[in-house]
C-alpha cells in the first residue's frame, strides 16, 4: 500500500498522475495566505520509504504515464537524493512519460545549474513554481521569503536546465492598496521568465491562515469581483510572454480565462471588459473553492 501523510495537494494538471511523497510538507511553510501544509513538519523521506511506495504502485497499476513528486517542496532534496529517485522511476516505470514536482524558489536556488541540468537529464520534466506576486512589497507582506528578482532567477534556472516551467500567481494578494503595483510587477516578472504555463488564481479564504485573521480583524481588505477583474485586466495589458499558455480557470477565479500569449491576450482582455460592463457574469461565491 502507498503511504501518504496528511492532505493531498497537487496541481490541477496532475489529477491523473501517480502521486508519491518525496518530502512531507513545505520547507518554508510561512506564507501568510497558505494553509496547505500547516499541520505538517517538513522533512525529507528516506529513499527506502519512497522506493517502497513506487514498488507498491507498480504492483497496483499496469501503466503509469505521469508521476508527481509531492509534497510542497520535493526539490528541496539534495540533488543526489532526487537523482536516485528519478533513476528508480526509470527502472520500474519505463513507460512513464512525465515526472514533475513543486519547486520553491529556495529549493531551486540552492542547486547549481549543473545539478538542475542533471535532474532534467534523468527525467524531471517540469517544475511548478509559485511566484504569487511580482511586487516585492506584496511578497514581503505575505512572508514569501524571496524577492521577485530571486523568484525570476529560479524560474530562469529551471528553463535553462531544459525543464518546462509552470508559474502561479494570485489575484488580490496585494489588496486594493497595492493592486496596481501587484498587477504590473507580476506582469513584468512573468514577462522576464516567459514560462510555458501561467496559472492565475484568486485569493480565497477557507481555512484559518494569518492573512485570514487579518481580514477578519479588519487589517486586510479582500477585493471584490469587479476589483479583481480590473486588476487582472491591468496584468494582461502589461504582460509580454509570447507562447506562454495562460489559464485563469481555477475554481477560485471569478471569470474564467484561457488562451496563449500574446496571441489571445486581447480576447481575454475583452472578456474582462465585458464582465466589468455586466455582459459576462462573475462566478457566484458559493461555487468558488481552493
């Protein structure tokens, strides 16, 4: 039987992937907006434990096309540790077409470029990186732990290694006070990285987080659908990421958007303008989820 500790989190595109915990929790685990790994103490699982899970999966599944290495920061493993995992995947899942993981900026930046190159050669195909915001002030307020420049540098290292890069950012994270700075800074950071995939989420509170407490106690303003649409429009108007697949169709988003930059940017902007004019309905709060 495959072991799994705590709640399962994975990118939407990994819905049909085999998910195996290489690490438990998140090495940073201090972002004020995130509740994903609050109950977990970060640690790296022993290789024999990870291999045992892969062996159990081999017994259970005839074919495994995709593998996602969990939890929130699998890339924090030493390069040699991750290399052995990737080699083992190749050995017992020769049919596997894609191996991916989350990668925090810190876990990427603590690697050399040669180490990242090696991990790609051994089969690590894509990294999911949380930018959240391109504004240093927003990043400071939510305790992200890195500056926008550092996150961009991490993303560019992933791309230089030959891996695909999927970057997420969060509408409304700077509140109304920093909305324009957040939108323009995020557009600039994404334009510098030009990731293969961009995912725009919208800030939403479900479980208790420090930022949720700030909101409850009146220290943080949660933007409404109109303000979010205006912010997203500014972001799209300032972004230049030719070829990046852009998605804002997560359950948290008020208006679903999907296209490839820069070709579909104007169509997505027009959809936002129509929403602001009342011609496109915003998603009802009851149907939003993280």
